């Protein structure tokens, strides 16, 4: 194995960046190693997922399954119990607590190797390799330049894109919220103002519960093409079983429709025996990346176009107590959810008129909203991003988007591929932008493995 780099810059301070940093500091036996973590979003190890402090925003996975370390399954549970003694393995705890947890991991690792870690609150704008010095130059928004022998991109999720509409002028309105996770984004939404939520997934559920936390006199309306809403975890919080994989799935034809048929067939069979569909979804998890990689680009595109919304609501579930409160909003008429296509937004005095067509109908409907909130989730196509760093890296040929734009191309060691497909010796990737390669690259159980693997390689202890 080649000699490990002595200076590493990690760009991104969410889960993946924090854990790569912690692993590097804990594993490296080189006293000359220096790690710099560049984080543009404020507090370390927060990001979009764990930066919220609203009481309704809890983890979507029980505490007993949220350890940041592979092989130490109760690591987070012990941390949570030290702060909230009543926490059980099946509890869904506040997301802010998990941010505290990740921050403590980095701090503890840094304390063990004094002087070898620096956290920089700034935005990386450009990364370029200097062949003369065999070092990368990372230029920050402040003008500061960092030099390193290796750079790790640990980029997280990006601001939602605006819906595609013939007239985009309403997006400039102060009553349109493009990013509901931006600090103070929902602070001015009053309970007597009707709200339109674009999107009906996990972000919509979080936003609906937040704006409904104060008694409302005006309605909430949520729309998406299919009108699918999040599904709950089981109430008892028991660990999932992984023994219910459809027997003909892996050996079958690698196509989206054949995968679907195999899962449906097996789920119906198990249902007759009283086995919950969640057990089948859990059993898919260890082989999901393998199934994804077996698909051709055409079949992956077909999955994204037709099946992804159904996969998301079954795979990414919410805490039962939150789902009950969400269900109550619908039952009491405070929230209406529709399968509909958004046709236009037009700013009017005191609000925005939204025009949409309900699924299965020809006529159009109009809803006058005091606020329109984009709940479609993070931008999913890296080719559409207006990010200075990614734009620079792509323009210089240091990285390339995967075939569907879900993320960036990497090899099996997590080295980024250049424009011509050559693995970079100095640039690596962890985090959600691995989705194009592995698909499962957004949840802790997968992200923690990627972070650990990459750190082991860079620290020279793989």
C-alpha cells in the first residue's frame, strides 16, 4: 500500500464528513497527519438533517439502530441514555440530540491527538491539484487557501429545485419558501394563512407538523404527482428481521419490473402468514446495492421514473407517534393531501394563487395560499446544481456525474473518477452523492460503512 497522506482536507461537516474525520484521527498512527474539516453550514456535524431544534423533528430510525460505528450497535443509545435516561432502543429521539452525538465524537477524537485537527467554518469554492508540489489547493469563500495531499468530498444534500413551471416569476415572492430548512424560513407563517405544500414526502410531514404546532384556523394543502405520504414504523420498535428476502429476487432478471413483481409476490405470500411487509423491505437492505448495480442505466432510469416514489414511502418511514399526529391532521380536515400536477403559481396581493390539476380529472383547480412551501426534498440531479465547488471540479475534469446525475462517479475504493474515467489519486467521496453507484447512500447504516472504509484506506490501516 502506498504511504498515507499527511494532510487531508475534508469538505462537508455533516454525518459523513464528521465520521471520516473522527475515524482518521482515531486510526492514524502517523503523528504528522493533519486533518482540516471545512464546514459551511454553521455548527459542526449538523447539516440539514441534525441542525433542526424543533421538538417535532425526531430521527426516523430508533435510537438502538443509529450508532455511528459499525460493530458498536449501542454506541448512540448509551450516549442518548446518558442525557435522557428513559431512552430505550426503540425510541425515536430528537434529531438535535444526534447532532450533539456526532459533534462529541469529533471533539473526543480531536482531544486524543492535540494539534492535529482544525475545524474551519467557511465554504470551499475551488479545489485544484498542483502537480509541481503534489498537493491540492482548496480555495475558500473567505479567500483563505488550504493545501493538502488528499481531499475528501463529504457533500450533503442541496437546496430543493424550484418546480418546472411556464412562468417562474412567483419564485421571487417573499411568500414562496424554496428551502424550508433555511434558518427562520417558516417563522412568518401565521396560523390564519392558508399554506400550500408542494410535495408529500418526509419534508412535507415535518413542515406540516411544525406549522400546525400552533392551532390553525386556515387550511394546509399538500400536493404531489401521486399523492403518496410517509408510512410509519411499527409501534413496538422491535429490531427488523432480515430473513424474508424474496427467494427469486437476486437470481431473477435484473429489471425494475421483475424486482417489483418478486417483492409483491413474496409480500402477499408472507401477509397470508401474518408477516408484516416491513420485514420484506428490511430484508432487501443488505442486497439493495447489489440489485441496483445489476440494473442497466436504462432500467435504473425506469425505476426512478415509475417506482422510486413507492420505494421511498416504504423504505424511509417515520416514527409511529409522528405519523399518528400527521394522520390526525388529515382526519380532522386540517390537512388535505391530493395527487395533483402543479400547473402554475401567480403572486397576488397577500399571497400566491396556485393552479393544479387533480389526478384523473381534466378540469383545473385554484388554491389561494398565503404561503407556498417547497417540500420536494433535496435537488436530486448534480448536473442541475449551481454549486461553485462542483461546477469548478466538473469544469476542470476532476470529477464527473454518474449516468443519471444522481451523484458523482467513484471506483470501489471511493476514489472519484475523472472526466475520462481514471480514478483520482488525491480526491475521494463519501455521502449522499454516492447514490448513483450504490443507491443506498443516505442513511446512517450505509454512510457509516463508507466513512469507515475510506478513513481506513487514507490512514493506511485498511
